């Protein structure tokens, strides 16, 4: 008979393999589309760099009081490549492949009083206990999610044949999770004496939307510099609320409290692009 611990481990391994296949398939489709657009002779391709603010929005964390204080950070970054097909001088279709490092920073204090087990402070406490760390006093924590983001965008511009033009990009986005790090007091912690990892606590694929507003400048007839305020939002709960964990070989239990609300990702940044037009 297969134990609950073994079954959970096998199931997590199967999910990881399926997720990797999805990432490879979608990237292959994107590259195929870019190649097709290039063949039609109206394509620009280039690089993308996006310093960004990042949040994970959750009601329990927002209402937790002194147990969990949320912080913004501008230390995150997404970067990658993109392609833009111009249907005419005002309308186009864009495709990006972005590697995004994002998440949420926390600070708080454990003083021996009760706290909301639906808030992120419960995750901090579990990690500290499993790693034999002191679970009283002030703490700082970080949930860092690393995604491959694939937005498909409608491009609307003023006359993009002029030296300078205004531009807007908007569209859906698929987010593939490829790594997670959870820090407490500036140290990355795992979950010893259990069968779970930080990545298991988050959904492997989420759907979202993005919008970017800004301008472009034709440096030459083939080279375009752009700068846009970019915002994206995850429509799905980023956390895997069905995650099960076995501690010290015991029967698996739910990792998250039934009271924990959805956690949605949000980034706001300045996307700088440099494109070569064919």
C-alpha cells in the first residue's frame, strides 16, 4: 500500500513535469508566431527591462495588524524579449517573454499573544519552528515568486512613423511559476521534517492581464526606443490552497488555513524597450 506521504510526493513530481511541458509548449508557440510575423516583413523584435514595485494582495495580511506589516520594494525586476507586428501605423499585435522576480515583503512581531492563522505570519512561524529558530520578537520575511510571463497584447499608437508617438499595450497574460524563495530574517528557509517545498505552496500557472502606457521614439528607421508605465494583475489566487503537507511522517493535512483569502499578484513598473524593425 502506498502511504499518504509517498502519494503526495509522486503527485507533486508529476505536476512539476506537466508544468514544465506547458512552459516549453507555450514558448514554442510564441517563437513560431514571431517567426511567422517576421516572414511577413512588418515585425520589430527587441529587449525588455522593467524595474518594478510588487505586491501580493491578501485580505488576511492587510487586516492582521502588528503581526504582519506589508512593505513595497523597488528591488524587483522583470526582463526578456518581445516582438511587435504592426498591422498599420496605429494598430499592432505584441508578444513578450518575460522573466519576472516579484513577491511581497513583510515585517511583524511575535509577542506570545494569539494571531490570525490565516495571515502570512503563520507561514513565518511554521518555518521558524521547523528550523529550530526562536519564534518570538521582531521579524522580517519575504515571499519571492519567480515567473515566466507571456502576455499577448493589442498595440494602439498615434502615428508610429513619426519621430515620437504615444503608445498603449493591453491584453491577457499567462504566468508560469518556475521558482519560489521564502526568507525569514534574510535567510532562505525550506520545510525540514516535511514533504513540502516553498514552490508547492503556489499555483504553477495563473492567468492575468496587463496594460502599459507611454511613448516611443524612432532613433533611426530601424531602431525604436520605448518607455511605458506597465501594470499587471493576476486574476487567479497565486497560492495553492489545496497544498497538503506531512510533518514528521504524519498523515497529510492542509497547509493553509480554511480562513485564508485569495492572494493576487500585482506589479507596477517602468518598462524600457529597444526594438529593431525589419
